[in-house]
């Protein structure tokens, strides 16, 4: 299996700036909120954590704290405004809420993913791409990673790696690309990173992760076994670029594994029931995320209440079906999606057709297990 560790680099097939899609010049670089500091690396935090923990805390935190937390979150101006010919949104069954789909990104750019005012054509790509599905019954959540090197059609730019869509056209083009690829209606968009979550990990007292092969990365050396990782160690764990047998596929699973560990630690440490822990926790998480302006605090709180019964074990982490790796005609290392099962999975997501059961009925799908190397 090829190693795709250079996926964040500009690809040989990237078009020159004048060829960019008309209408994107003004959109990607605008947002509401404060200017944020630059961060070196970024991977996505699941909306499940954002909603279940942040908004769940907001549901019990009171109006004063809600106002304070709201000031920490960055908001993109509506990235959906210019999109046309979108997939239909699904409707919930009688007595249920409408299902929701979030597109969550992490940027590998030197420019902060949370500061899209600095967006430049060709300057940023996304290190992690997650489609998060919240079914209408609100009893589970499915977190699906789309490999950043997936070779797909990008509207207006031909075939390229999917992470190039953000580079070419910012949030609107990224959303359009994913909707065209999956047939799934995206309801909300978020960009975040793990730099701030190193501090969050330390605030939680560390996160427990099993290292079957140990860890020797970035000055961090750990023997095989289960360890309580601090923020620095966890960052080294998800940033390892070489020496993984599955290349970027293994790194995706490590990212998911850390997300799961953070979520578990938040529940295990009773963060939501301790006012002192809660405020600090919410501020740390909120300060590391940018969302579309339609996803306001009030909506987060309402959604959290509908998700109050969800626990870490109710979240399924998985990678979408892939057929393997290949090389494009212009020499890029790419990931080839396994189109038939990919389309079937996305059809279930688009229709909210018991997605959790669909995944259980198809054990060949690559879900995150307990043993992550």
C-alpha cells in the first residue's frame, strides 16, 4: 500500500490561479469572529464532540456562560449561499427529528484553519475530511472519514485529490464537491484542529490510548501497551507520517482513535457535572472551532438536548470504502474509492435509512476497532 504522507503538498495537477472557478474570489476569505493565531498542523474534531459535549454543557451552563462561549467560536459567512442543484435533505420519520449531516475539516495549511480571512488560492488543503451523520432518532452518530487523497471530480477543476477542493475554492467548493460525490445534503460545516486539543487533553488529565507497537515520534518514545497520553504525546501519535504499514489510512484511524479517547475522557471525568471543569472545557473546545453562521449556540443547545442519551459507545468511526491506491496520469499518489459500496453507504446516509444497521450488516466496511496500531 502506498504511503500518502505528502498529500498536503501542492499537486502537479493544480491549475494556475487565473483558472479558478468564477464566483469564489470573495467567498472563502470571509467570516465573522475574532482573528486567530496560526497553527502548524490540523486534524478534524468530530461534530459529535462539539455537539454532545460543548452543546450538552451549554444546555446546563446557563445564559451567562453560553454568551461567553459563543464569543469564543468563529463563524464562517454562509458557505451554502451560492450553491445550486444540491441534494435533497432527508426528513425524519413521524415523531423524529430531521437527520443532520456535518462536513468537518482540518487544515494542514500554515494559515490557521479557523482564520479563513487569510484564505489564498492554492495555499491550503485539508488534512482530514469527515462526514458526520446524526440520524433522525438521535440514538447514534456515524463519523465517516474520506481519505484526503481520494481521486474525485471537483466542479470547475476536473479530477483531482478531494483535499484540493478547499484549496481551489474554500468552504463553498468543498461542500459542493462532497455533495456531488456522495449525494448527501450537507447541513452544517466546521473547520477545527488538534493544536488546541493538546491543551484539552492535558485539562482532562490525559487520554488513555493503547499503542500495540509503541511510539517513537517527535521526541516521544513509549513502549507497547496502554498509556495515559498527555497532549504532547497525543499530538505525536496522530502526527506520525512515516513507518505506518497502512500509510495515511493508519493515520486516519489514529486521528479517530484520539477523538474517541477525548470524548470518553470527557464523560469519564464528569466534565458536564462539574461547573469549574465545564467552563474551562467549553472555552478550550469552542476556541478551536469555526462553524457556518447558521449553526448558532441556540441550535447547538437544542440539538444537544435531542442527543442527551448518546454516549461514546453510540458513535461509529469508519473510513469510507476504498479500492486501494494508485498513481494518477500526472504522477500523484491517489486513493481510489470503491464506488459501488461507497455509493450504497452514501445512499443509506442520504435517506437516513437506518445507517447504523446498514453498517452492522456490512462487516466488510472499515470501522474503527479497539486495536489501532
